[in-house]
């Protein structure tokens, strides 16, 4: 019962805000333009500020759990290559192979993962989630380009590797993460116990700025979920039924099931996994990233299938994330 209630309390706030956004749109309280603008605010301002704030709170980069970082990166590659083998063997349409492959590893941990980690975890887990952004976002973009171009006759479709690289560097989330890491790195090299040096910190020297950053960061998760709900549309395309099932299973069942199981057995041996499962659940169990649809369209892949996978992994992940939390709570790792 404890595990059930814990999972319920972790998932319900996310569902409620998501449904709230959907109802605001359904009852025409706000229109598509509002939710589009809200989405821009979340991605360009609120989420970057939240990531910076979380990373800024890290006292010392030397305390980072590198085993978790290495495991997360290795896990993404494992899923990529397993799904690659699957689509080669079982998916016939070349424009659908890359879409399903992309869906297998590219989770929406910016909108869903971070609120989930906040609901589940300790400060340690939230810090780790912020660091994983710096690694997983560019890695996901690079792997997505490979996925969507791998089965196309023209090498990179409509998008060049240079254009993707530049877009990754311009990503507000990436910029915020690296600014945060830069600030923490500088702070880490200052001898805090030296009386001759007065350490500059935003919260001490500029408390008004620190509080403003904190307040803006607190708007990120709730508004992200409301915006996602407001842009959500349910539809069914019968001709894509098998592909939708395939991609959905890879994203919300196979990937989290395999990688979280391995992480659990590793946690029995290595204490580095202590308190890190919220970050891993957020990274591996979140639904497909919304931006995957845009990239599929730009690179001449099946945009319709990509959109369907976003919808159905969002719906399915409500159940799968709940079940994952119940199981992990029962095993005393959450």
C-alpha cells in the first residue's frame, strides 16, 4: 500500500496539470496561439532558468556521481543498437524505420522527466537530472540525426550535420546547463576556507536576483505540463497501428524495463546508485520528445507516425511510470 500511495502521489500532480491544460484548450479558455507562446516561454526561459538554478545549487563538481552519468550514456547507446536491429529486421518502410528508432531512446525528459524527478527525488537526484541534460540533449540530437538519415537515400535529408550541430549549441537548455556548470566550476576552484578571499555568490551579494531566478524557475514544471496538455490531441490512424505499437513499446516498456532492471541489480553491488533512481526513471521512462516530430518532418521521414508516437507514449506512460514507481518503491530504491 505504501508503494501504491507513493506512486500515486508522484504521478497524480503531473496528470492533473496535464489534464488541466487539455481542459483549458477543450473549453476554449485559451487558444492554440496562447499555448504555442506558453510553450516558447517554457523552453526559452523557464526551463533554462530552472536548469541553471539546479546546477548552481551544486556545491562541488567533484561530488558528481560519474558512474550514473556513464551508465545513462551507455544505456542510451544500448537501446539505440537494440532498436536498430529491430527496425532492420521487422520494419519495412524506410521512412518509418528511423522514426521508430528515434522513439526508442529520445525521451521527453525536459517536460515530463524533470517534474517527475522533482516529485520523486532528493536534491541529489534533481542535481543529477540537471547534469544529465547537458549530456543527453546533445547526444539525443546527434543520435536522432543518425536515426532519421540512416535509412534515407540522400545522406542527411534536408538537414546537414553542421546545421544540427549549430542548433544544438543554440539550444537554450544547453546554454543554461553550460553556464551553470561554468559558474560551479569557477566556484569549485576558489578556496572557500581562505579568509583573505570573499567568495561571491548570487544569494549573498545579489539576493534580489537570486530570488527572482528562483521564482522564475518555479514556473517551469507546472507551465510545461499545462502547455503540453493544451497542445495534446488524440487521434488514431489504423494503417499505422503496428508501427505505433512497436514504437510505443520500445519507448515506455522495453527501454525503461531493461535499463532500470540492470540499474537495480547494479545498485545491489554499487552504492553509487543510491538516491539516483528518480533521475534514471525520468530519463528512461518518459514519453517521446515532442521535438522528434519536427525533426522527422525536416528530414523527410514519416511525420504522421512521429506525431502518433508522441501521443500514444504520453498516454501509455501514465500507466507504465506508475507501475515502475510502485515496483521500485517496493524494492526500496525510491
